[in-house]
C-alpha cells in the first residue's frame, strides 16, 4: 500500500477479481480504515511486474486473506505516518494519533494530513529512516481455514406430461462472517444459484456415441439458464464472525452453488418418491422419468464451503 501525495492510495494485491467486485470492496475497507474516499483508492492486481506474491482468487481467500494483508499494510502506513507527523510538528510520537485521514496532536487542533505527510517524506528534511514513499507491505500465509455455511431450500414442480422441472421457489441463507458489502455478496449468491440450477437441470456436454464428437459445443446447443427459467430468489446473510480469521471474515457466495445441485436433486426425488424413485442423475433430463400425476417436492440442504 502506497500513499501518493497526489491524493491516491495505491494497493498492490495478489488476488484477481473474476466478477466479485474487488475494486468496490477493497476500496470500501481502505476508505473506512484511512478515512479517504473510495474514489481515491487505486487497486492493482494481476501485474506480475509489480505484484510479487499472491495466489489469485480461489477457495474464498480473496477478501478473507486479502483484507488481512491490507489491514496489516494500512497499520504500517499509519505507524510510519505518525512518526513523520511527529517530526513535522516537533512533538513526541506518542502524542500523535490518527483519525480520518489526519495525524493529530492529542488535545490540540494541530494536525497533518495523510497525503501531506506522504509529500513531506518524499521532499522534506526528515530523519533518514522516515524518507521515501509512505508505504506498508504485508505478506501472510493463512494455514487455518475459515468455512462459510449455507442453508438452502428449493421447491420444484414436475410436469406429469413432459417431465419438465420448474423451480417454484428458492431461499438461501449464507453465513459469510463479517460482510464487507452485502449487496455484492447477495449478487454473487444469486449468480451462484443460477449457475447451480443450470448445472442441475439444463447444462450437459453431449457426445456422439460413435465418433465421440461433442454435440453441444456452442451456445446454440448447450443450454444455459436464463431469467425466464428461474424464480425470484430470496437470499439472506447471517453474519457470525469467524474465530479463525483476524477480521472475522468467511468466504461468500459459494453458498449459491455448493448446495444448489443437491437441493434440486433432493426436491425432484421428493416429488417422485411415491413412484419409488430414490435417486436421479444430473442434469435432470425429463426423458429419464415418466410421470402420471403432478407432484411437488421441497427440500432443504445445508452445506459448508471452504
């Protein structure tokens, strides 16, 4: 993390966004910790010339681990900035505290701004150990897991004539620990539900039995879920802080897809149970089961993902 005197906080981070909204969520936590505006945060990821360490984004580690190293780097920035401000104001370091982008001498109105301190460190007459960019560095390995938990309930209806399955209702509750941006988590969860529903009901790689030629090799033949296939999802967040993460965070959004396949399969089996059907293969192809009467099935599925 580097404080640019022009008014920018640059964060080099070893994660990579794949649609999770990192630019929003990481800017949000830096804004809270340093008192800057989110628009002042510049996130840099995926630049191997500059980012020296990182494992990308997998297994819910982006915010869970990325926020931890970001917090450590921010603490380093504040500590060095406090020492710079003390030198600028000619007071003892212990008399300077940081709040909302300013280093303030306790009990007075004397203060130095974060970006002013960064500029002085580059150009001013300071002790040698305080000169140079105002920056913080953190590289952490997290060996203790922090699991996300989800409860999902799905209701389906099976058409007795065609065997087509319709998703009637879907409710999902995600325990993601401390939620940085609930709107992003809700969006990811709903996207995961749609993806899991597609895998459970429509998406299938079909091959010619004689030539092994892939027959569903384009979106003309491979059935992806669309809005008219799905009901309005009801998704909620349960914030139970993790005890194995310094910031209380767990993963988010896996809950949409992890139990998604099981919960649709269980609901279909529930609907067909009176016909002696206790198991189906996915995707649930209507041609695989014939029905004589309309049935409705409901199931609840709990899952943990990490």
